[in-house]
């Protein structure tokens, strides 16, 4: 099953080119030409990744799209596409999972998107394991901690799952 991407860019050439490149590489791509169109599509579909241009109908349109994506119950990964990357002082990871700087080559784009998707899946898995086991480590019996430590320290020992 193809991974679903919402691609948001007001430039039709960029939007159609990226859509074609991503679809040729196995992604299912839905496009939007504005932040308001992206908002509608975010509420109607489920996407693993939202890629948005930074500047569209306003200077902060891309950040609004990222914020809307973060509010979705399915929590997609996000990437901000820009020709004007923010300096390190103006950027925090809470805004987007990645910044893609235009122009970007096909191989670099695909590599960065794979990395973003992997990191995002790891983050979601870590969050769900915290929810599944809300017991703080200090509340675990000392003998259980020792057993866990020994198992983790033994690289040749595999735990049985099931």
C-alpha cells in the first residue's frame, strides 16, 4: 500500500513536478494550492506526511499548515519546503519534522523524506509505549530492573516475543 502524502504549494509547476516525482517513487499524493485548501484536505483524508511550501498566500501559510497537521488525530509527519531556510535561532523542531530547501534533487528529496518518515514512526512508537506502560521506572521492582538490565546488556540474547 502506497504511503499517503499531502503536498501543499501555490506554485503549480512545483506542485505538479513534486507530485509526479513522488508518485513515480511509490507515494500516493494529494495536492493543495493553499493553506485553506490544505485544511479541508487534512480533515477529509489521512496522510502519513504533509509537505508544505513555507510562503504561499501569506508569509506564515506553511507554518499554519504544519500547525493544522499537528492537530489531526492521526498525527502525520511534516516537512516545510522553502527556498529561504530559517536561521537556527528562528527554527524549532516543534514546528516541523524537517525543512526541505529548494532547489532539491530527487535523490536527496527521497532520502530526506524516508528519514523523516522513519524518525516520525519511531517517535510515535515511543509515545505509544509510554502510554501503554505509564508505570515510572522507579516503581518497577528492583529485581525486575536487574533482569531487564541484564537482558539489554546481553547482545547475543534475544527476547522471545509472543
